[in-house]
């Protein structure tokens, strides 16, 4: 019995990408008793990588959201706001405060429970465990606001503190926009910019212990995110038909020729299934211990009762309704001359699959073949490019 065993290993390369968000803020007050002495702003940009794991998103249930990792955006830096003494409760010393922050804009997309966001850390302070979401121009892609001033909290929130507000108080906080997606998200089209559809968002800060006290209003705008900043982590399931084993059985030597058109051949199929974030795949053969004819053939590794002057060659099938790329092209056994396959799916969460029929040939190499056993092993490598 003679057979060729093909072993399949996967080689995945992730190319980190980075992006920036831009957030601007303006300060104002909704209480005539309270006014600003000065407002100082310093804009800063934080760069984060956005690489989306498709497996975390495609199986989201209705009502579930997934927080994209490492996507905290640019913040406005240190914003200093000072109040004068006639700022009512904001200017008076308090033994204990309960600062409540609510979204006062009418452009909130939805209020969801923090527990419905997969991957989100649990942060105390959210009112009733709620998180307010805003929309972008990309279906299924949303964001919420998170503030940090010594500690972090999502909006809306109620935070108790023991700080007293002096007559003039500097309020410093960083504003972040955190991206989340639901099962309607299918990726960001190549070249598309991401922008908020909410416009300017207003937040109100006030001391919840004081009824009718002054309210501090801050307005935040999430500006456009440049194109090409969000991509899907490349992933693909590879397999070979019959577990990569090609069994030629017993063959008559007279049928073994050096012509791939007339010699003995067997079919083999390479499957690329459920591919996400993949633009192109490069395939090549390596770990072939014995190669012949400048890498085109794979020699016999059988050590006992071995056939001689017989080798294996592999071609992409010359014609197939299931594949239109590299038809008839040989696969080199020494890693040279790799073949490329187009998938064009690096921005989409719609799975793409490809089926590549191969022909495996039993060929004469050198002199006349002699009878015996034949065995050879090779590894097909897959690189994302």
C-alpha cells in the first residue's frame, strides 16, 4: 500500500494598526447664579490599536454588546474650571458630596445595562447599572462615554465622595469614548470614515444632596475617526480532504509517466472556511525532506522495500467551477514560488470560504521506476498577506 501524507499547519500573522479619536469640549452653566472665572483646555491625543476578533461578535445574542478592546479614545486633557463664591452650592464647603452626572442631550441611542456589555469591566457608580449608548454612521457600531478624574465612571453615574468644594475649585477630568458593537455590526468598509450621528452631547453635573442647586453643564463632541483604523483580526479555518492523506493504492509501473497529463493522479481539496479579516492568503509547501527537479517534485522517504525513480507532484486543478485562481499551477515542494489567493475580506464580518481542488500526481523521476513502497510527507503553510 502506498500513500502520501500531507500535514497542515497554520501560520497566522496579525499586523497591529492604530487609530485616534478626537473629542472636544466646551463648558457652560445652566444656573444663572453660577459663573465661570476661567476655563483652560489642553487637547491631547491617545493612540490605541483597534483589532476586532470576529469570533467574539458573530455569535452575539440579541441585546448583547461587545466592548472592543484597547479602544479608549482621545481625551481633552486637563480642563480647569474655577467658580466664584456666588456659585451657590458648588461654591460652598460640604462634608460629603454625591456627584451625579446625567446626559441631558436628547440624542442618546439607547440606555442598556452594563451587564449586557461583554468584555466591559465592572465599574461602580453607574445609575441603576445603566450605560447610555450613542450611534455612529456604521451599522452596529456604538460608543459610550467614560470619565476619569482619579477614578473612572460610565454615564450616567452617581458617585459619592468626601471632597469638599472650595470657593474656587478646579475640576479636572478626562473624557473617553469607548466603542461597542452588537450582532448587526458587519465591519467597517474599506476607506470609510467613522463619525458620530449624535452631534454634540451635553452632560449635567450636580450635587445630588442639594435640591435645586447649581448645575454644571459640559458639552462633548466625538469627531470623525479616519478611515482604515478598524480592521478584523485575520482568522481562517484550514483543512484538507481525507485529513490530507492521498492513497494511490497499488499501481502498475507502466502507468507511471513523467507527463502530468497522462500519469496516475488523485484528487485532493484544500478548504479555507469561515475566513474573517483576510485580504489574501499565500500558500507554499515546506518541511518536504526530499525534493527533486528544482523543487517541483517530492521524493520517496520510504526506507525499506522502497520504490525508486518515483516522485510526487501537486498542481492546482487545471479547471474547476469552484476555483478560478492559479488553475494548473504547480506547487513547489521547497517553499519557493508561493501561490496567492484573493479573499478580500479584511474589513468585513461576513465569512468567506474558498475551496481549492488539487491534483496529486505519481510521476517518474530519473530512470525507469522500480516496484516497491512509496511514502512522502509535506506541510502546506498558509500566510495572511
